[in-house]
C-alpha cells in the first residue's frame, strides 16, 4: 500500500482582528515555544474555500467564538479588502509544499461584545488577553499583524 501524499498548507490565509466596540483587541499566544502573541490566523482548507468561510472557521477553531453563517455574530465579520504577502517564517516552512516561500494573507475584523468568552484550542494556543489596540499592536510578534491592528480604527463603523 503506498504511503499517503503529505497534505501541505495552502499558502493563502486569513488574519482576523477580533475586537470590542471600545477597540480592545483579543490576542492569543501560540503553543510554540516563545512569546508569540497574535490575532487569529489560518490557511484555507481547500483552494476554492471562500475567504469569509476560512475566517469564520479559524475564529471558531482557535477561540470558540462562532461568527459563521446563521450565528449571532455572522454580520460582525468584516473583510477589509486588504492583503499582506509575506515570506513564510523558516520555522513553519515544512508545513508548505517544497518551493513555497510566500503566503498571501487576507485581512478581516470581527467586532464582539466586550470581552466575549474565549475557549482556546490548547494544541494551538495557551493563553489569551484583551488589550487596547495600540498595546495589542506592540505585543504582536508579527509586523503585519501589528500593522493590521493599528489600521483597526479605519475599519470600525
């Protein structure tokens, strides 16, 4: 029996900045070694998966917050129409097909009631915190994530 073909991550992802109306931003700490605080991120599961579906799925998987179709927060998930293209960190390059070195990330925000309860997936994240948006930007390990958080006031209705 042949061995299964390895499943590589699709180099197209979402970044979802979860925030309250007062612009407190939810950051989650990666389970990887180090103090890697970030917003919700994740890759498409299939090339044809709609980006909003990817965003809602990743928010639910990583935080337990449901913003999918039919949920109370479905209308609160907002695409920004902005993308980041960046080099994949060497520590995570093995997750992608050989020769893939860059990822395209689509930006979203999700406005939630003040400090909505969060349920982390312990395989991915070990802690969470709510911070004012400037402090959250200063805490992120990813420069593109920090930049997105600083843009947040422009995308809040």
